[in-house]
């Protein structure tokens, strides 16, 4: 650990559970993406993921933030980001999954987690 790094947080078991949940979620995302990529195009998968994210998050965020405060330019920027970074980015990232066998897809996630863990 570097200088000034703490050895524990306010609730280390909760932090560990959050990290474990993130790993399980990413693994499920990769495996489901691999299975769905056999039947769906990358653009259809990206659109479905973005729509699911919108349906899950918008009601919660609408309670915390007054969406009426946004102006026309704000909505254009949000839409542009959603299309450019969300749809096209996810579609491009989903393409290589078709070429990898399911085991290799999961191994990539495990290898990335291992690489990050070694650097921390």
C-alpha cells in the first residue's frame, strides 16, 4: 500500500460484499451477453441494455432531481451521449464476444480482476 493509504474503512465487510456483488454482476453480464449475442445483433443488445437502464433508473432519479430544470440543449447533450457512448460504444464492445468461446469470455473477466488485484 502507498503512503497515506488506510488499512480499513468504516465497514470493511460491507465493502467486500459490494466488490463481490460487482464481480458477480460483471460475470453475469459477460455470460448473458455471450448467450444473447448468438441471437441478437450488437445494436439490439446495446439498445436493450440502455432501455433497461432507463427503466430501472429514471423513476428513482426523477424523485431526486427536477427534470423540468433541464433545457433543450441539456436534453440534446444527454441524447447525444446516450447514442454515441451508450449505444455505439456497447455495440462495438459486444462484437468481439461472438468470436470468443464462453469460457474465454469468463476467463477475460477473471484475468482482468486478477490484474487489478495485483496492482492494488
